[in-house]
């Protein structure tokens, strides 16, 4: 199997699966309709782009790659008028429907018909007294979302899922080093940095940018523990990469012992939904709080609290 | 027209059994056996008897559809041969 993604860090299962489909495409000119799913910042778009870069037209040229933001698609008419007819029809192209959970209902229904292909590599879709020809040997369709639960299930059934995982500490250290080839990390400081990146490749790239700016401002290319402590202090990076809202949650629980979700939301001044979705999950994941009827801080959470 | 087949039961499971959905008048009229303009499906639609209000609603819907068609889909096109 070819290694098409050696320039990208981590996501080994994704690399193997996509490499399999690329090898198969080079023999058959066919590719399943892929659904890239996973939390934000895990590299779905980057992998989709790299995948597309390895798809070749019949004349041997690389295929163009069209990336659509689905939240800006309002209906079938707008899609076929602005996208399909000028850019897709009769072209060899790869199309990424990013944030595909936001597809409008009528286009979702149209896709149920279009992507309902068992054996054929062509599909004729008739809509509004017009006929649209899809040729899946010429056009490759990729979907990506952070919210698979919001995709219409029959559409999801027609797509082949590619699941992205969170990055481990070694992967994140490697992303940092890849982004900063000029910087020399000493005393394993990159491990400590990786612990604050929340398993997210995009955050690793952003952290690398901060380090680049720090090194640039100091006019040097060696980055050690003292530099990291200095940078953390200057830009407000907290242990395990927790946010300042999460710090408030830990402090509130530390002060009051335990709290209901409503009580905690009132203390922090946030909606219960935002508190649960954006903050509690991470604190639970890192064993900093526990929920047993009420929210309570754990011993690990107390240790973190003491460092504030 | 793009047509998909789905049972009322399945559709109800997805969008809710009380959700109002647009259907063609010419399809509904033969089923009801009367002019749809004189028919109220439920009390919340009684307002529709007011022709002026109906006209306002229709023009709002048409203008929404027109603005949806005119709004631009955001996209980026990459040609790898030029990279």
C-alpha cells in the first residue's frame, strides 16, 4: 500500500483507509462517497485535500478540488445554478461538502436519489424539468462534519465513514516540530506544551505560531522550560490547556464543594447547554470534575486549582 | 421534479407529526374535494382567509426564495497543477 499521507502527522487508521481507496481508485477510477467525521481541528479538511491531490484525471493531470461551505447553500436551485452547472457538470473534479450537517433539506433529499448507486458509476437526476448528469468516475464526493448526528440518516447510510481520532501527546509534539523546523526544543519542553493542546491539530499549529512569535521577539531559536513558563504567563495558557471559563468552574466547585448544573451555570453566567457542551465534557475527560447527581471537583482538579 | 418516496410514518418520525409541510394545491384539492382557498386545515391557518394577509405571506415567501437563490455559496477551488 502506498503512503500518500507521510507529510501529515498521526491519524494512522485514517491514512490506511484513505490509502486503500486511493490505490483502488488508481485501478478502477471509482471511489466511495466518503464522510469524514470527528471533532473540530482534527484535520478533516487537510486530509480531504491531500486525498483529492492524489486523484488523477483520465489525461493524467491532478483533479481540481472544490471546497464548499454547506451552511451557505440555501436550496437545490442555488446549488445547481451556482455550483453544479458551472463547476461540476462534465468536469473531472473532487468536491468537499464541509459542515455537511448544514445541507438544506431539499438538497439532502436530492442527494438521497443521486447517491443511491449500487453498481452504476453514472446517475441522471431530474429536477425542475432539467436533467443533471453525474459521473462518479469523473466526480468524487467527500463530506465532512463535526456533527454526524445531524445528518439525515438515510444520507449517512449512503456514505462511507472515515472517523478521526484525537491526537496523542507524541503526535502533537511532532506537529509542533513540523511547524517549527528552525526551533530547537530542549528539556523535552514539547511534551509539556503538547499537554496544553487538547488533542487538537489546529490548536497545535496555533501554539506553534505563538512559539514562533516568542522566539522571533527574543531573536533566538532555542526554546526551553523557562521560555515556556514565560510564554504561558504572557498569553495566559493554563495547565492541560483548560480555558479561563473552565478555571472558573474548578474554582467555583472548589469553593462550594458541589453544585447542580443550574447552580453552576448561574455562578459562571453561562447557559446550561454551553456549560455542558463546551466545558464540562473536557473537564470530565481530564478527570478534573465528576458528576454524581451534582458536580464535584476531583483530587486531580484540586491539584490543578492549586497551581492557579 | 426530484422525487423521493418516503412513508408518512417515516417522514413524521424525522420532522415531527405536527410539522406543517408545503404541498401542491393541485394535489390536495382532489383529495379534499373542494377549493383549497375555502378550506382551513386547522385553526392556526384561519388567518389565511384574509386575502390581504395571504398575499403578504406569499410575497414574503417569494422574496425569501429569491434572496436564497441570489445569495452566494461560499467555495474555494484549488488547482493542484498550479501548486
